[in-house]
C-alpha cells in the first residue's frame, strides 16, 4: 500500500506581479465549431451563450461560446483554408488553443510577462461595442498554446465584443460542472523543467507538487509531472513530460498524435460527482474504467468517505486522500478521434492534491486503451 505523503506547499506572500482572477475561458480550435458546440451542450450540459461569425462581421472564422456556471468554452473554426486556425487544426486536430485568464489589467499583465521573457502573442488591444470595452493581450506557452489575458471590468456584454447573444431552442440541462480546477500540458522529452521555469519566471507561479517516474509508472510506461500554481491558487497548470519505460509513455502517444506539445486535459470541478458523472454517462460521455478490484480495498486505503461505495464502483469514480482531505475524480476517454485531449471530473473534499494514489490504476487503464489503438 502506498503511503500518501504529498502535501501542497503554501506559496509565499511576496507581491504577485501577475494577479489572476481565474480562468476566463478555454478556446478550442476545431474542424467544425457548430457540431462541437452541439456536442458540449448535449453531452456535457453547456448552455448556448454567444456567437461570432460572418453574420456579426467576422469574416474568417465562426466561434460558438457556451457556458455552465463559471465554465466558458469557445469553439472556433476556420471558414477558409488559408488561415492560421485552419493550419492549427490541420497540424493538431481539435484541441485547446487559448487558456484565457481573467485579469484586472491586461496591459500590465502583458508588460510584466513579456519583460520577464514571455513571447508576445498579442499586444494589448481594446475591443469595444455598445456594452463597453474589453482589453485583451496574450503570450505564447508550450506548443502552439496561448495564454490570453482578459480585462473585462468595463464590459457588460454577453461575452466579448464581436459576439452576439446565441439564442437556441435546444437547451439540454446542465450536469453540475462548475469551474476549471486545473489544465494539464504535455511537453516533450526534457522540456518539463524549462516550462516550470517559464511559469516561475514569466508568470510568477510556484511549483507546488512534483511527481517523478517512480510515482507515475506502471510495468510498461512512465511520465513525470510538476504542478505549477499562481499565487492565489485559482490557476493551476501541471506540466507532464514522458519518461523512459518498457513501452511508449501516454505522453509520447499524445505528442505523436497532437503533433507537438499541447493541453492534455482540463479538469472540471463539480460539487456532486456521482450526480454529474451519472448525467454525463447517460448523455454518452465515455470514461476510463479501472478494474473492479480497485474498490475492494478502497476504504482501507483512503479511510472514511461521505459517499456510498456502490455508485462510485458502478460509475468508476476514483478516490484519493492527502493530509488535508480527500478528492473524487474520473477521466473521460479522449473526446476526439485522435488520442489527445480528454477531461477530468473532480470533486474536492478538502484535498488540494491531484490523486497520486490513483495514478497507477489510472495509467494502467490508459495503457489498455493505448494497446487497443496499437500505440503502446
Ligand atoms: Fe488532472
């Protein structure tokens, strides 16, 4: 049995040069935004929020914004081939392009990060409409992924200037998803530490947890991971890199099929994981399954939990404990045909960690999937 020793190191109290108010939205570049938005409404319970495209004066793309509580996803597709969005989809398939962060001052966020070595994606730019003004700037992170800084304190519109309200007569109910808990990046061999340094130096994040290949390995494959957090803990970015094993690391499979570094999974918080996962499964979301034996000695490993064991076993929900409490989590299968992006559903009951006690069972489940694709 594994002893659970990982605790979250509190960040120190020096002034935060990049105060972040949380994740503003996650934007996906996809092959077909209309259908992607429909899938996230149907399967995940997002609600129609806003639309931008030729009808709103945007000529090269169409974007659909959907929302559920504090979660906002945007699906953007290119309308023509000679276009950077089309190039992104050609290279990576559907995936996360923008991890947009909410800030008080997007001009200062850009100045602070670019003067610390961040590579500019977009200088601070003002966008206005009848509902006010939004300032957006951005820097590049791993792969072709971008952090946008969104300043919306002077804006009352539905989403962003350029968008109009998206009214739909098709409004499936929500599934209890609340906000982004963390977003994980997969980077190449020996690239974890350089990206840890980027988050420390350019964005003022702290490394709050580290996992080496002894923590995260199965008989066949391995990876390493470091969790980066901003000062107030609202934004957490674990960074994974592959490690040597007998067979191919799941991170390598991702890198092959995404054709480079990128976002591996987005963890979505719920306050009732049994209800949320029941709803998601009923709507066709597919989850990784661990062997039933995982549950036989679960309570010996994690101690008392408030939930009944049987729905957890039935749904395949995993449990882990750290010094501060416990968490419940489950992982979807990839949400597109390439084995790249997936989602985690997480309910925290005090625990601030990431489910280290589940890594082995989980990665064995991932390997069974890799094997079935012929990629192990
Ligand atoms: Fe995660």
